[in-house]
C-alpha cells in the first residue's frame, strides 16, 4: 500500500473514532478537529457511509451505525 493510501485510511479510522466518541457531529466539526477541508471530510465520510459505518439522519450531522467493527 502506498503512503498516501495509508495516510487516508488512518484519517478515515480517526474520523470514525471521533464520531463514535463525540457524535453526532457536523462535517465542519470534523474538519476543524483534523485541520482538513470540508471536501476531504466529505470524501472520508463517503467511505464510511458506503461501508455502513456512519449515517447522517439529520442533514450534516453524523453518527455511527450499529454495525460492529473491529478496530486494530
């Protein structure tokens, strides 16, 4: 795996953990916490949402789902 892919996966994992520990949270809160753009946050959230790990039942407010995940 190349370095940029590893960095992205580590960030996505960190975003998931942030939502789990602080959710529901807004896209802007995530961007501020990690010092990244709203667009980058949206890409990361798309990965998490595609895998059934987060949802946004209230537009722009994200929370984790009940799906079990093993974090290493």
